[in-house]
């Protein structure tokens, strides 16, 4: 699968979750899935909890986040 095919699993619609990126056909936001992973949930646990999701959906969330950060500039905070 190329990046475009993977990313086609992510969609935005102003009528769904106030336009946040979600896994197509769900109300699961990319942010929510990333938060689950960040707090230690495994891909297997997420797939078990949310029937109908595929591993490719979770990989799409990771790729979406990666590409979203690609063109972002970060400035170091100083105290």
C-alpha cells in the first residue's frame, strides 16, 4: 500500500466530530487513537475494543500524524 491508499482511511467532515480527522466510517478521531497508543494500549487491544477497525486504520492514524508534523516548525521554549 502506498501513502495515499493508507491515508484514504482518514477523512474529515465538518458534520462529524466537528471536522476533526477520523477513521473513515467511524467517529474515532486520529487524536483519540494516538492517545490510546501513547498511554500504552496495543494495536491488538484497540482492535479488540473497536470491532470493525483494521490494523491499517491504526497505521493510517500514525501516518497522518507523521505527515501533519512534517511541515511544522517548532520553536524551543525558554524560561
